[in-house]
């Protein structure tokens, strides 16, 4: 049975990069006693897929990961799905019944490192698109260190940035260089009122003192067009004529969305 | 949530910040108020290397089992963080509590290789602990060193309060308990160290004095006080099956070198290769019981969630119950999708059959370590591996579907000639021939032979401890000779040649057999930027040459001359249990090219029998052979092979 988990990654573990985090997560799964399914061959690996890698230093309360578990899928499978299971040496009716999603959450949470927590687990069909392919958007809170952009009028800068029809940035990757218009990738951008900030405080591992201002961002995400909150911050700094300091930010990913602004957690069935 | 010692800003600036945050699975947290002794255990290299070290995990387990001790870990901050910590005067901290090392009772540093000596001073410096033991006050931690390089601790004598000679499983508890008791009684640091010197195996350098002759060799080495022992005896754990072992291994977040469960199956080695320090300083061979290993493997995999288990020992094929152990591992863990990694197995039909079950033949390569290119030189070094065995092993491997072979050699061995160096190329070609003898239809494409050479560095407590070394240029010339000969081989395109850097070799040689006069050299080098010398990208020999000049030390004194067996060596005061007479005899036999049988073939009276256990007490037949003497295990002892359709 393939499940999609929603989880948080907060606290010092935000300094563990995506690949290392994936490995730690798999080791936790092994320790938990949850039966994961494996690929075949000499170096079997878990069938696991994260929706979107989280950058080093970022925290999140909206991470998604799909995991193939070696439990019986309670929903009827079509022949194609059966075949796929067979290719990894499994037969649905031979598999043990799955514990409840609540029980599975408890099992994995006992083994996850401090700051990592699975909130929910849903069953997703065998052939459904991978989480990674579904992601279209993500919400973020970006906290600014108090010394950073201290004199700037953020609200005005945001408004004038949003008023532009195109915001072209020069993107340099190890493989290529190109100009990209990020304006269409910004769904929402605003300076947070204190209230919202306080409401999300429970997720934060840091003392928001010293970070009294924050921005809310809703951005395009996923493999087709991904806009990082840092990139938008850099564009905002350019607008303000200030130097961008990536180390003055604390970023919290709040949620990820699939098509039609549907939160990823709304996809899949409860079990 | 506990605060990290480093600010968010710093953690965002440095490479791999997860090196510094602690909180790994199975790391131990204690309440500082509830313990009497804070112990910082340090591996003076980067986190990924240090976390892969088994010894520290054993000490960590052992000390944390004591309710009154909290043992934490410390590793070397990478150069990027080093710079920030120096600039902003941030004190070095231990990972678990994120608290300053300076406030600890002990700072233990493992001495695994000579090229980390500058990093030791970095640890002391960043901690704010005076570099020189004599300048430390009552509030400073007691700094101790242990591990292979502690078998010649003299170059580091200025910087350590004491050295622990031997295995931690023996008297470590006594060492910390004594500190606790004396601290409670309000006794001073000096009083503690004096008292400590009475515990067997503990060497307190400040309690000894050294004098030199005009020719620079050592004249005398003696205790300053009558109650301080003149010789320090290595402490050996004779019952490994009962000894503490990390059943809940630390699981790092970031990928480290040894990212797997490590199962130490035995300690010591019967082989007696004359260049090998480990083969002497860990004598006698002591096996762990099969039951212990089964239990440990299971618990460690369960507690860590690792997806791989690896056997650890100097020569795994010599473990007397290897077939039973492998059978157990394969039967129990393959079905759980756990990889089994088998380094240091001798290549024969048995090991090939086992490897076929646990690895992908097409992707994996087989490793041989002939160490020398001709049989003559292999006899000199007492490497009991004949050319026929290598070729037979390679042939069997090729027929089994492998086509990648790695060969390890050393250059600069005593008595080595041009013929021996050319022999490396010829042996590689011989292996190619073995491959192309197989009918083409049964071959798996081309064969790939990788020849790798490192330069031999004579180490204390080996029969080669008297041997001369060479200048940097001569090492490179030797590598060039090998390279040219390989290029002249018929199948040269199938042979890849890799050789190691020679500059580090020379420095390693100086430090390995150095004496107390090297202290100022190490200090000068560190103060002028030497750091991470074991890393080619960071190693700068110029700094060290400047340091030798500044300290007025002729480094070639330590490398180029052949030492006389009459000479008093700086490490002679340590008694490792293997007698100096045995070493001298072995040095003699080496030069005659005479092979010495291994411990299971015949006891050669090295002295280790005095420890009262291990291989020295195995049952013998009427020829004097141990009943566990090595023979290739029967293939029928192997578990049934699972057919894999994928």
C-alpha cells in the first residue's frame, strides 16, 4: 500500500540537507518496525519519494513523502496495479493487513529525530502520480532578522514589486545561465501582521524575538516552475536598493499544494 | 529545544552545518547536575571521519554506562568554521550538551594517524586550553591521548597530561573514578597525575626525563621519581565477548565514511606482516564468540536502522567460525534487505561463493593486497600470499563473473629493488593473462585492474622500526618506474595506476618515529597555518619545512638513517607485550628473506602469551598447529543460494 505522509521538519535538524534527511528518514522507518517495501536486486532500497526537497536551513510544517509499505491495500487494485506490485515481488492478498494510520504515525514518530513529526498518513493509489509530480505551489513565512532591511518600508516595496508586470532575474546554475521572469510565479506576497506570526510561533524552533517582521509568500513550486523564497527576497532587496543577505532570513514552509490550490494533504484516502 | 552553540547565522554560513548540531539518534543526553565527571572524547578530524571510528563508539558506550560520567563527542571544526571561531573567539563545544570543552574534567583525544597532530593543537587552542600541559591550571580538563599513535607518544609529550597505553576496556573506569575521588577530596591536578601513573598502562610524560647524545640519539629515558614505573605496559582486554560494545550505535544525520553497523569480530592478527603496526600492537588475536556476534549484530541493526552491516577485523578470513557467522548473517538479514559487506576476506572459492550471494558481481571489484611485486620481497615483509594464490584467486573470480580487480602495493619497502617495482606491473599483467585465458564467450567484457601504491612508512613496534626512509623525490621516481613498466605491458589499457602523494609520507615518517624535540615543530606548524594535513587539499609541506628550520630540527635525522638495534628508541619504555628481541629477530629474518609462520602454524614466542589468552592458548595438534589453523572452508557449509530473478 502506498501512503502519503505529511510532516514537519523544524529545529536544528533543518541543517540536515535533503539527501541526508531522506536517509535518516529511511533509517527511522526501519527502526519503527513499519514494514516498508523494497526494490529487488543486490542493493534493495525503499520505494520512497519526497514531494519537494527542502533547502538546508529551512524549516517546514508541510512536507510530504510517499512511501510504499508492505501492507495489504484495503482498496481493490486494477490489473496494472497488481502487476506493479508483482514487479517488486509482492502480492496484495499475501500481505499483512495494515495497522491504522494513527498507529503507523505513532510508530514512526517514536523513531524520528527531534523536530521531525508525521502529522497524518493517507493511502494513495498504486498508479497515482508521485507526490513530486503533483506539487504546484507552496506557502512560506519568511522572517527577517531585525538589523536586516531595518529602515526599508517593506509594505511599499511589496506593493510596487507586485505592480510590475515582469520581474526578470538572472539565473545561474552550474549547467546554464538564463533570464527568468518570476512575476507569474508569485501567487501572493504580503507583509505579515503580528497576529499571524504569533499563531505560527508554535512551529518555530527559534525565539522569534529578534525577528519581529515577516513576509507571507505563496509561490509556484514543483518540477515545472519552482520559485525559492530566497530568490524573491533577493528581488525585493534589489527593488529596495539594498544588499541581499541570505543569512538574515529564517524560512518556514507552511504547506504544499497540488493542482487547483488543493493542499496535498487533501489528496488520498484515510485508512 | 536545546540551543545550538553556534548562532543561526554561523550555521547558515558554514559548509555542512549538521556536523555541529549533535542530537544524532542514540546520542546520550544526561543531566549535568547528576554527573561528577564530564568527559569530552575527540577524534581530531572532520565529523564524517570521526563518526566512522569504532573505538570512540566503544569508549562512548563504556563511559556512559557509568552513572557518574557523561561522555560527549568533539570533532575538528572544518577550516571555514575554524576561521569564524578564531575571529569571533567562540570556544569549542561538545556536541551533546553544546557546552564548552574547557569546562570538562577530561578531554580524550584519539591518535589514529600522525597527520592529525596539528589538528590536536587546534582542538586545544579553540577550547581555550593551554597547549602545553605544564601551563594548565586546576580548572582545565585533563588531556589524555590513546590509540595507535600513542605507541610513540613522544612528539606529543608537551601537549598531553597523560597517554593511555592499551585498550579502553581495561582501566578506563579506574582512570575516571580516580579523578572523581580525588576531585571530591580536593586534590590537585599534579597529585592526580602522580597517582594515575601507578595505574598500569598510564604514561604521564611530565614524570619522565629525557637526555640525548651528541649524535642526537636518545641517551637516557627515565622516571623522575622512584614511585613512577620505568616501563609502561600495554593494557589488553582478554575477554572481548564480555566487553562493552555499542549496541545502540550513533546514527549520524549526514553521510559519514562508515555509514553502517560495524561488527568487530576479533582483535589482533596472527599474520605477522613485518610492516604492520596493527599486527603487533593488538597481539594476541582474540576472537569474539559467535553467540556474542549474533546478538550484537541483531541489536545494532535494530537500534540503528542501518541498511548495511560490515565485519571488522584485520583479517576476517582468520575468524575460526566465519562460515557459521556468514550463514547466520545471510539467512537472517538478507530477507530484511540488509546489505552485508565483507572487507578483508582472502579470495578463494569459499569467499567468492559468499560474495556472490551478497553483492552484484558485475558491479563489485575484488581486492588483493600483495603489498610487494615479487615473491622475494613478499617474503621479506612476511606477507604470506604467494603469486600462485593470487593468480588462482583472480582466475576463480573471473570464472565467477567478476572482471574488476584492485591490487594494493607499497613502495619504499626495505631491500626493495628495481625488479620488485617492475614486478608490480608484471603481476598486474599476470592477472590480465588469467582473465584472457577464459574463453571469450564466458568473459564479461574487458577486465579492469587497478593498481594502487602507497609509500611505506616504518612504524614503531614493528620489525621495520629500524628501517630507513627516502627523500620525497626518490619516492616519486619509484612510482614513475612502476608507471613506465605498466605502460610497457601487453594489456596496459586494462591497468589503471594510482599512487599516493609523497610529501605527506615524509612528514608522517618524521612524526611516527620522532621524539620530544618535535613538540616545538608541531606547535610552530599549527601556529603558522598547518591544519587537516591528512587532506591533500589542505596539506602544505612548506609550513612544516619552515617549522623544522625554526625549531632547529633536522628532519632527515628521523627518516634517512637506518637505526642500529643497539640504539635506545624513544618508544622503548613502552612494553607492548611483544618483546624487542622478537622484533630484532624478525628484522634479521626479513633481511635474510626468511618467512616466519603465523601464530596458528607455529608459536614463535613473541611474548604475547604472557597476556594469558587468545590464539596463544588455542588447542594444538602434535605438529604445533592450532586446530583453528586456516584452511579454506568447505563450500558445503554455505547456506543455500537464493535464486534472484531480478
